[in-house]
C-alpha cells in the first residue's frame, strides 16, 4: 500500500516538474519582455489577480491555503528568475 502511494507521488512529482519547467520557460520570456519594455519585475496587481483566480478555483478545496502558499513561492522564484532580465 505505502509503496503504491509513493509511486503515485513520484508520478505526480514528475508531472509537476514538467509543468514547472514550462512555467519557468514562459516567465523567462516575460522577464525578457519586461527588460525590452523597461518594466519592473514586481507586478503586485498581477500576482494578486492570479492568487484571486486560484482562490476562487480552490474555494471548495481543503488544500487551498497550502496551494496558495506554494504559488507565493513560485512567484518569488519567478521574480528572481526575471531579475536576470528586467529591472
């Protein structure tokens, strides 16, 4: 039983890694765009918009607070990545 659950988690981790890599490829492009357009990296209104959308999607979820916290971490890492390109 535990081995099967761990296998399932491993499969989910693989899928998450692939999705996160794709997300960071896009945020890299966002950073390059912001640099070209002379924009600052931190866009608090955009982050708030995304968190609001996620909160609405998760309104019935028992895991919403955890997932929102994960997104905050993703935003932090995305800003770090974009800082290499933009102001």
